[in-house]
């Protein structure tokens, strides 16, 4: 199981939200590039970089942070938040991200996303499925849809996606533990999926539990910044 630290961006700073609520924001570091360097120094190889400003605005905002991280580190970066146009997808790759992370557009504009898959290959995209009560939440978690998570995954695996992360928004940022039952259900339905868990991770024990149920990766955010999980723990879990 791969450990994937998260850096969430607002105003170019490293922040975390609670339950996706922009009003419940904590700033952890003024320099995301320095945070990324610390992860790399600890032996981490991959980074989940989220432009929360972009998710809210509907267009990518924090380009400079992406460029800085890919220039200053060798981390494999997946980057998302507000990607809505082909030009933005191209820029994500031009600035050094390995994967473009997509969420809302996979729900709202499937034909456009399939055009991107055709141009770049589905394996260049990381699909993010944010859920509340097993229904997708989009637009930086601000809007809940009626789309069922299992149906959503089945459809996009049919389109060639092999890598997907799922965040239970009700758990995210609360340090109450991940949604093991939901993730177990997804893995049982789609054993061939490179499934990445996200949201609620609060301890090394949570990482062990996620590994035991078959997760191929886990995105860890607030637990690192609150020192619930150390960089040494992450390295040891690799």
C-alpha cells in the first residue's frame, strides 16, 4: 500500500478543512513547497496536491505552487481542483504533474472527460470520488448529487480508469478513522481497481487497517499536520 500525503491549497498556503467546509480552515504552513520537500526527504515518492481555491472557483488558481513543487522535488504529483478545460489539462502536465485529478467533471461532463481520455490516455487521470452517504459530492464538496458511488466506479472502469480515490466527506479532517465499511464494499465489488482510500485517517493503526482490507494506497492529510502520524510512521509503512 502506497502512502500519499496530501497538500490542500488555499491562497497558496497549505491548509486543511473539516468536512469540506471552507469556514473550518486551518493553515498549517505558508510554504507548500517546503512541506513537499519534507515529505520527499522522509522517503515519500508521491503527493496528492489539491487546489481548493480552484475547486471553488471552477478554474485552476494555484499554478505557481504546482510548478514550484515539481521543480523543487522529484515527487510523483497528482494535481486537481477546478480543472475544466483541455488547456488546463495540458498545463497540468506541462508543469510537471504525473496525473490530472478529476472529480466534478466526471459527474457533470462525462463526454468532455472522455475526450481528454482519448487525447492523453485514461491512465493519465486520477478520478476522485467524494461521497456523502455513498452519493457523490462535487464542487469542492459543496454540492451533493444522487449518483451512487458503486455505479460511478463501474462506469469509469468501463472507460479505462484503473486508479481511483474515494473520500468520505463526513469523515474528512475529523481524525475519527476512515470509512472501512465503505472501502471494503468498493474493493469487494472491484478487486482489480487500484483503490486509494482518503479521509479520516487518524493513526498508524488506521493505515494498518486500510492495508489489511486491500487498499492499494491511502491519502493522508490532517493526521500528519496534527502529528498524529509522523513522517517516520509513513516511511515505516511503505
